[in-house]
C-alpha cells in the first residue's frame, strides 16, 4: 500500500510538466506569467541569526486590539546573505523577503524589513474577553509582491471564489482583491467568531466581486467591509492556542505567506506550582518555537510549486514540503550565540508545527560529544496543562522524540542542568542541536537530509544561572487537586471512562487519478456534502444528510452532535499516510489506536458501493458495482448502514488486529489535533461542552456559555492544509441544548 502511494506520487511530480502541458491543451489552464527559479536550501547559511521573538500584545485590557493583515518585507534569510540573482528591485537596497503577517499597533508601519513575519503573541486571560478587529490590508493580486500566491491559486478547487469564476474557461489564477479570515485554532468560541472557511472578507470592495463569504460575521462591521470584529469570550481553561488564515481553498497559500500568530490564555483561578508562571517559567516568558518549512527562489523570495500532478487541478500540489527550516520566521536560527550563550537553567518552550504538511520528530543532541539530550518535559498539550509532566528522553529506548504534526502544540520545559544528563555528558560542548527525523510523507516516507531538514535550531548554553523555575523532575503536579483533567477516557488503559451517547465510525480517503491524488476526503465526502453519484442520489443530495438553512449555497451536514453529549469517534485511515485531524470548537481526548487488516477491510468497504454513471478519474469510465467511488459519501446509509455506529461504513470490529494502543503519555491531555496513522483506527472521545465541566455531568446540564448552533456551524478537517484546501474538510452543526443557561449573547457580548 505504502510503496504504491510513494511511487505514484513520485511519478506524478517527475511528470508534472508533461501533465500540465496536457492540461493546457485539454482544459486551457493558464498560470500567471511569472518565472521563479528555486534556490536549494543547502545554499542558505545556517546559525547566523538569533531566534526572533514575535511581538507580545496584551489581550486582557478591555480595549479593542487591532490586528492588520499586511504585506511587508521580512528578514527571513540570514543577515549578510546575498541571493544569487540579487534582491528584487521592490525590496530596495536593504533587501528582504516579501511576506504577509498580522501587525499590531505597536508594530507601527514602515518600509524597513521586519525581524519576523510571525505573530503577534496575544496574552489573554480567562474570564476577560479579548476584542480583536482584524483588518484585511493585503491589497490585490495586482499590488502584491508575492509571486507564488499569484501563480498558485487554483480555481478548479472549491474555494472562496469572490468573482464566481469556478471552472470557467480558460482556467486561470485568481485576479482581484485578496480574501482572508483569521481562525482561532483551539478556541472555544461561538461559530460566528470561529473564522471558518466561508467567513472570509476581501481587502477592499470591487465591482463584480463578493465582499465576503456566506459565513462572514462582525460585531461592528465597517463601511469598507474589509474588517471583522471578533469579541473572543475567553471562557475556556488555560491553553496555548494560535490563529491563522482559514479562507476556503487558499489556506495553504496564505499561511505559507505568513498569516499566523499565537494566543496564550492564562487562568487566574488555576494555582500553578511554584516557579511555573501563567505565561512562562521562573519569571521569564515562554519561548515560542513556531516551526515551518519553506522554499525560496534565487531572488530570496518565497517559492511554492504550482505544477499540479493532475490536469483537473492544474495548480494544486497534494502536499507541500520545503527544503529549508524556518523558526519564528527565521531560517535556521540560534538560541543564544557563541559570544553570548544563554545561562544554563530551565526554559519553557512552546512547540507549534505551523508547516503545511511536514511532520517533525524532535530531540536535542550535543553536536560535538554526540550525547543525546537533555530530556524534554511536556507539561501541556493543545488544550491546556497535563496533570503532571511527561518525560521524553532521547537516550531512552521508547518515547524518545517529540512528534508534532501540523497544527499540534506542546508546552515543554528543558532543564539544561539536568543532573543525569550532565553526568552522561561531562564534556558538554556548550552547544545543542534540535534535530528532526520526521519522514515525509509521514511516517514511512523519505528521511530528512541530516544537514538541512534534519536540523531545526542551534542552542548555545553557557554557565549555570540562577534558577527559580519549576522543576518538572521534582514530582510536583501541575494541576492542583480539584483542577485535574476531567477524564473522558482512561489514557493508561486506552479505555472509556464515561459512556458516550453516540458512536461514529468515519473514514479518511484519498481519491486517485492518473497523476496521483486528485482530492483527499473525510468520510469520502466533499465539503458541501453532495455526492458525485447524481444517478443514485437525485442532484447528488443524500437523504441521510441534513441540509443547512439560509446564508447562500447549500451545505449538507452529516455530523450534527447535540450540545452536552459525548461521542466516541472511530476514524479509520484508508490512506497511505498519517493525517493530523482537527476539530473546531472542542477539545477531545485520544482514547487509543488499533491496527486493522487493511486489505480485508478495504475489500469489504469497496464491496458495498453500488456503482454509478459518474466517471472514475483513474479510468475515465463509469464505476461498476463493488468498486470504490471517490466523493460518493459513505457507501451505506449514514444513520442505519452500520447498526453499531453512525457514519455509513461497514463495521470495522471483525477486522481489528492486536491490542489497543493507548495514547503516548504526552498525548493524554486535551487535544484539538491528533495524529491518525495509516492502517489504524484512531478513537477519540469528544464532548460537546467545556473541558472543565465534570465528566459525570448529564448531557442536559452540560453546555457552553454561548449558543454553539449559530452561523454555518464549525468544521473538522485534516490539518495538512494542502489536503484541507482540496475537500478534506466537512462542516458540522451542533444542536443547541434547549436547557442551557447562556451568559454570552450574540449581538451584545459577541
């Protein structure tokens, strides 16, 4: 299975030019007339500049915070580096890389290159709302300097499409005002504030263009229509969350351009152990490590491949992986310098994988003595603190690397005076490398080249310094009694701790064409819920899905959970690679993973497809019976096809192999994004209620402080954002608890 996938993908990439030429003849695909030559990552010097720290802004003042989406020059590449073809004239004498980013008022304006495009870091507080006015000042395709964005928009995808040019001939890249919307990833917020894919708004009004998507919302809209005001309630537990662009069909491009920042939420009601601060450790602020991969051209500008492997999507690449590591917006930076090393003590790092598709397996090693370590201590996951620290020791036989897929976050303490590690490394060189061994595609693809993609950050550590920081090895719990995680599962045994009201068994699917993947799906269903089998379902409308009401074009929902209820989701990965699956609104708990007999289950799964006159993109022929039909939806009725579980898929139970695999200890907290491996069933327990509501609470008494049933609802999707942009995302609509006592009201509080 895996070998077929890699060979197909490789063949597709090698033949990309030929495939696009065929597409040009058959479909008249026309890219913007731009030429970029890629600069090998190996040509970029490493360890030249220190790690930049994004701007920090308060979000607990009660005043509105304005975040402007702007285009600006950024010092991404090393100081003193001269691109082989020279900086473009638009960059001026100082040079720099054109990027996008969110700028706060403290960032000011100006033409000098900024130290980073990442940020800002918003410091918020539970119980105090943060009102953000997002302003889209990105301009138009005529004004932008981001060549890659111009030439990579693919209007054959289901995307924002402000000009309604979808599939019009000739197929061209988009031209016009740029759409964008900020999603608070991990935020427990009303659907109106979620920043979902259809909530985009343009950088300015223009004749013939929709000003915003059907899910757009603003507490105080302005006359220009280029902003959205979101008053985040901040009612959830303390957590390290983030925000990034989420516009439909172009997320991969706009996040790549730089639209990402962090949102750190503290809880004044949580008594942390001595030395552990709400935003840091020992009086020092947490050090964000927002890790991404990029490519650059010979002019030092961002490069993004746009030669599609199938003519159906001439500018879409299934997974972008770059050849250069960027941390906090800087290529291969350092933590400290040889002349000014960091004092040897405990530091707190926030690891965030902001890449499009790359997975990282991270650990520290002394590059001189080759001694592994020191260990990492995980104290928090996506949705907040663990009950107690979890040790990840690179010298151990198991659980010796921190694996992070796109969208995941881990809150980590590293003690550079760790006694056991110091004893094992008596000749410590004062240098450490944060190494990466994550394969691409994950987990069985190609290994990263050791001298480039295998290195993330260089740390210079000096003499021991005064250290009042919390010692994770000391045994003190992080969460005090009465504030421990409400357990929906037993993470040690990998079993349930509560009884779910519903079970859903869903799938991850890849639809193949001649060149490789043509789209990637959750539960074999496209974003809008319509089936390709218009002969089986009149107009492609499945009777087992629920039609959304109002607000523009049709959406058909299959996941319609009830607020307050707990659901067990069993997700069967039928693809060749791992996927980071992300749910909006809620944090969930990983229960277990379990192998299954892929060949036998896949045969049983395919056998229940009924056939259709819709053409198979691989053969060009109609689908016969008992053959997989991509984008059909689940092969059985969603509600009745499997007596044990909702979802419309054959029961996986008789195909399971071996014991359940409980979550890794560092995965045992609240998660909003989790790795789902190939040939495995991943089980997550999802409760549609706040995380600190007692686990024993009856569904009728569990609810959010706001109505979660508004707008177009929420979404769940793969956070490989190249997949997300091509159908691997579905909307879900939460049914409101009629007995809920709301404290946040639309139109007043948000």
